[in-house]
């Protein structure tokens, strides 16, 4: 029997726990954790029986000698941590967004390829059974020639206390967080690249009250729901620098037109929906609401697909774990056997980062921008 692959995890929040459990379910040995918040790391390690909690990333590498480093820290830290892991000869799984800019993402990709290590990116919605079926139907010509794709995300999250999701310098914002997933889904579904964009970012929230020091994203959402509508006098506020949504059009390398709209806080007709429209009808994925096909002149027909995901923090923990286990299993299989890559990589993270950068440029220039 082969020895389990040794994995070290960076981070101790919601994402880190998903990384940890996903790799463990996939048969790896999680040998250590490092987080900027030592108390969180101690707690996560105690609950999951992880033997080493390090005070620095260098200490984590020295103490555990991992084969794989799984990066679940804040986006602003990804660039430095991935480069350090790659330099140490470790394979790397880096959560999305992989970096703050496309330039950083490209540097990470080139370094990993030069070192000859495997790399993966956390675009886990590629494992959603409904989206997998949707992709198969599109490739089989179910819609005829595809003309358009529309992505609509009215997440309806309550206003939060100030935390890193509202901080542009930390890698927060609707476009960087949920939007990177959304963009990758469209690239993958249509096997296409976005080549030019025209759009804007929404900054509907300019100030947020100061609350607890959230390290765990779900804690920030839970606090927001409990305190929705409350803003007692005398409470300090902080400037919100990140966007809370986006709206952009895109041209693609294969021809279909694309439209993307998302709001973190507004409630609308679809929490998380993708509609792919062709000459012969449309396919609509709506998270846990299911996958449907619409033919000209006919009512929508629901297609039975089990275990589809919802969006973001509204995804059940077990469903999220299934997606992370899928990604970790595929990644470990390629490391062990050399089988072809069938998961998103740093290359995908870099391509999505180029799109994010182009949308931000378009917001500033008010013009179409090449990706």
C-alpha cells in the first residue's frame, strides 16, 4: 500500500477547513497548518488531529516536509506563499482568486512550470453535476449554434461588519470573490476565452460599521444576519473600498456574446443562474433549483441531475466538501500517476485574473478593454 501524500494547509478559516477535509477524504495525510491567527489554527488542528501548527510558513515547510501545499489564505498573500512553496519543490493547490493581478498570477504559473511541480486552482464548481451535464449537452450540439450566455447572481447577502471581503487591498470584492468562479464557469462551459470586456463595478456600500475581527467568512455572514438592520449610534465605521457587484459584457474567442451581472447584497430573480442560449433553445442552470432546457414554443423542461450546488456561503457544507474532495482526488491522482490534468490549474487562475484586470480597467476608462 502506498504512503499517503503529505499535505500542509495555509489558513484556518472556512476555506482552509474545506481544503483540509477535502484532501483527507481524498486519502492524503494533512501534516501541518499555518495561519496568521494562531488561535484559529490551534483550534482547527485540534478538531482534525493535525500534528503541527506553525508560527510561520517557513517553519511549516521545515517541520512537516510536505509534498503538497494547499493555500487557503487571503488573496493578497497567495503570490508570496505560492512562490515560496514552489521554490521548496512542493506541488500547490491555490484557492481562487489566485492573485491580486494577472501579472502576479502569471509569475506564479511560470515559476511552477519551471520547477516542474503540479498546480491546481479552486474553481470547484466545475465539479457540480448540473454544470457537468450542461457542458456535455452544449458540446453535443443540444442548442445548435450557441449565440449568448447570461450569468445572473443576486446573492442577497445582508450587510456585514467591516471585514476583508470589503477591503480591496486584501483581495475582497464581488468580482474577485464570487465573480472569479462565475467567469471560470463560463470559460469552461463553452470551452472559450473572453477576449474583450466592457463593464463597471458597483460601489453601493461605502461605509461599514466596525464589528468583531472576523477571520472565518461564515462568522461574518452569521453576524450580518443576526444584526441585520441594526446600526446603533456611536459605533465606529470604516470605509468600504471593494466593489459589491459588477456588470459587464464580453466578447468570446468562439463567437457567443456574454453578459455578467452580480450583486452581493441585492435580492433578485436568480441567486445564481447561467443561461446558455442557442439557435435551437436554451439551457438554464439555477444552482439547487436545477437544470432546465427550453425549446422554441415549449415550456421549460427540467432535467433530473442529483447533488447540484447552491452559491457561495449558501452552499451546504457537505456539498462543498464533495466538490473539494473531487478536486483534491483528481489533483493527487495526477501527482501520483502522471495522468492527464482534468482540473483547473494556475493557468486557469491566470486567465481569469486577466479578465478581472480588464473589467477593472473598463470601469476606469468607460471603454471596451482587450483581455
